[in-house]
């Protein structure tokens, strides 16, 4: 794959994906809401394959564009420069952060369908949305490695999904196609494949208020494609945005 990845949002998940992309030899164009200057340290770390830009510039420069921002800000994603492009949606709905979104609370739409509605001219693919950043980094493996992990993807455009599968392979992951954007709820917060399989069991002596600290230090547990298929095949749809740290205990 000889393509440039654009990033709208370059924080935890976006930053890890950018590091994996550069390690795979891809060029990346990073952006965030604070402006290119705020990304100087990350660009310096990533080296000559990386540069910082405005959000609109990153959208225009990317052959594929990763969106990794709070879902509550989805309407700020610039639609025009993303028209015709593959947009990788890593967003999740957390009502306590994003505010209540009635269509999601009522399960009338998935969060990815909401993003696709806003980016009507783009081809949205849900990916890299169900894994904590620390495990996203630590579990990446070369193609064919016996301990390689997989992650679910969903989208309405088969060709776009095929390109995202190829990208994920370069970044160190297999992909499991779980269907359309309407099916993407199968990997949303509150479902069995959401994060927990990749970090494993939290020790009983870790208190609830220390759970996230433990998770972000855990090296991770490989989750192969067959396990992802199993976890996403028979899941019951949770109420929109339903999730708490206690679910991981």
C-alpha cells in the first residue's frame, strides 16, 4: 500500500495508529483541533514520514483518513474535503462525555451511521474502535504471526472495506467483517468484543478506581479472528451508550 493516511484527531488512538503506520512505511498527515504547532513533538518522534497540518489539509492529503475525536464533535468533521474518500471511523458514543444523542439512545442508528449521514459523500468504515490504545500498540504483530490479533470492521462499501483490511494488515492486525454500518453496534461499548478480550481479566485485588490504570499498563492478550467472530456473532444489542468500568470487572 503506497498511500498517505490523514488523521483528524491525533490523540491516544490516532497517535498509536500513526506510529504503526509510520513503522509500516506509510506517510501520515496529522491534525487536531488545537492546530499544527501542538503536534510538533509527535511529528518529531515519527520522523520524515510525518507532518502536521490543519484538519482540512489532513482531510485533503489523506488517501484514507482516520477520524479519532469525541463523537460529540462529529459535526465538526469537514465533509467537503472528505468527499469520495474512505473515512476510518474509530469513534464511540459515551453520553457522559458526548451529551445525549436521541437517535443513538433509541438505537435508531449506530454511531457510525450517524457519522456516515454527516459525511454523505464519503465511504465510512468502522475500525480500530474496540481496543484500548495501550493494547492497540502492544498487540500489533506481523502478518502470519501465530499470536496475531484481529479486530472487527463494518461498512456499507465492499471496496472501501477491502482497503481497510489491507491497511490493518500492514498495521499489524487481521480484520473480521461484521457487516454494514447498521451492524457496527456489534463492536460498540457494552458488547463482548469491546476492549475486554484484549486486556483479559482484571485481578481481583485491583480496586474499581484503579481499574483503568491497570488496563492501560496491561500488555494485552491476543484475540484471533475466530474469537472475534464468536464474540460478535450472537451478541445482544445493548442500550445506546450503555457502558461502565464495572462491566470490565
